[in-house]
C-alpha cells in the first residue's frame, strides 16, 4: 500500500506539474562519547535522517502532503575496529496528510505530541523526547490523527493507533499490536492561557508474578493548563487505570507543576522548574507508594550563535540524580555541542530513548550536527 501510494502521487505530479512541489532535506549528526567508569569508555555514533516532502495543492485551501524520512545509524564501540561496528536503518517518519482551512488528517508513522509541561511530562503518551537531547529525536507511532480548528482557536483531536511494538512514552506494559488503540483531545483558550483534556484507550499485555501474562484494557485521562502571566505557569496531570487485577500498578497518577521566567541578567537567563508527584495503588483512592521528582532547566544565550544550558533532575528521598551541561555554537550549517554529564546508576527519572545514548556515571560528549 505504501509503494502504490507513492506511485500514485508521482503520476499526479507528471500530470499536474504546476501544483506539485518536491523537497529534500536531511540532518547528519555525529557524536563521540567518553564514559569515565565504563569498561569500554569510548563510543562513536552517527545518525543520519534523510527527508523528502511531496506536496500536491488542490486549491488555495486544500493540499495533500507525503512526508518520508529514514534514519541510518552507525555505532562503533571502544576500540573503533570493524568487528565492533554496527549499522541500522529504520523508517523515521512516513505519513500522508490532507489539509483544509480548518482541518487536517494524517495517516502513517508520525509524531503525536501535546501537553503543557516541558521536562517531567505525564502526557508524554506517544513519544520519548528526552530533555537532555538537543536534537529532540523520538520514535514515531503508526496511526491516523485528525484535528479540527475552530474560529476561537479551540481545537479537537481524534486518533487511532495500530501495529506499534515496544513501550511508548509513559507506559509500563506494551500494547497488543493487533488491537487498535484510540483516543482524543480537546483544547480550549482561556484568559491568559489554554486548557485541555485528553483520553486514550488501549489493550496491554501484562506480566505479573502470580500469572504468566494476561491481557488488560487500559484507560488514561489527562488534563493540562498553561498561563502566561509574565511568569509562565502550568499544570499537567493524568490518571491511568487497568481493568484487570494486576497489583500495585493497576491505578497510577501523575501530576506536574511547572513555571518558567526569564531574568534580566546579561542577555537573559531563562529558568524552568518542574515538580512531579507519582502515586501507584492497587485500587482507586487506595493506599499505595509515591515518588517525587524535581527538575530544573537553565538557558543562557551569550550571542546569536552561542548558548549554554544546564539540566538537572533529582528524585526526592532517593539517590536518583542527573545533571547535564551543554554548550552550543552555531555555524552557518553546522551546530557544535560540547557536553558534560552525570547520571546515577539507577537513573529512571526521565523516559529513556533508544535514539539517544545515555550512560550512568560521569562522562563527556562532543557532537556535530549538519543540516542540509
């Protein structure tokens, strides 16, 4: 079906060339990582994303767009020998979109992202964006997404996902890939901000100690609100419940409170802070276990081409801690990053992302990014 779709659009391009546009772009990144306490301290990795956009404009308000991109990875272990090199190629995005003045539909492998929080994100349901990653890479999900925009800037989202393997965002159990998932979201403007409510339903495969594996339906509902009062304020929360008796993770609640402000220090120091409360219980409003996390993100621009950022995350009452220092210099087409980091050995405060190389202990990293 994918190849037939591409052929059909290419035929249309030959018939109606005046209404067709075809663009190619890409991003190539290379990093050298040094981990102080590792058996193999050095690692080299390269990620290369090639993107093609094919657009067919029906009229001034309606348009079809085919977006394709692939991710080619190279990974070399400590001794930089051929026996320790690995290659991998995967689809990064592959979607077809139809847009009108107030509506859009998107079908295929895509990124679905929403919510008001920026670091500790309960509504990170379908992506694994890591705040320590300057490229903000994440795997996509297969599905269909529709959005309608009202005249007052309110909007409604509807989606259905299918054939997705592995964990997505804030998930403890994998979805059954052959059972469709579905959900929606409604956003509404309020004075000085925006408010939204979201819902998602899926069927998960759950492994528990007393049984091998059971299937359970999962429902999650989320709420987020953000105000711009000179001082940015936001709340993001969700509650997840499973239909089956699976133990202490049957019900879970996540609440994030956040704020940001730009201080008039030098060229402007932006400070973002978030606090997350997590609670897990075997029944609704029952007794359970709780965790608390705080995170801080600092950004300071020295010039239009140089910026320093610092990210820190800490689990209150635990030894879970992470700090990440990043200096960026922008050339005409190349960005250069110098990074220092420390992650505790049992670090789990942020969703791990298989596209981002994170290690425990202290270390350093140099990364170059070329956009073309």
